[in-house]
């Protein structure tokens, strides 16, 4: 099982900048983003 040092929730511009700083500092992590608002709606990838 792979572990992460950081989990960022949301993939807005602030989370992406934060992720860039964390990677530069040597941390590993994952960005989790959920754009699906309703059960019947397909995920929206923009």
C-alpha cells in the first residue's frame, strides 16, 4: 500500500500552487477533486 504525506482536497488554483510547493519541498501527495454534484450527473472534466 502506497502512503502519502499530504492529501489536498479540491483542485483549484490555490491547491495546485500548494501542491507545487510541497513537491518542491520533497513531500508526496495526492489531489482529490469531486466535480459531480448529483448522483445522476456525469463527472464534469473541464
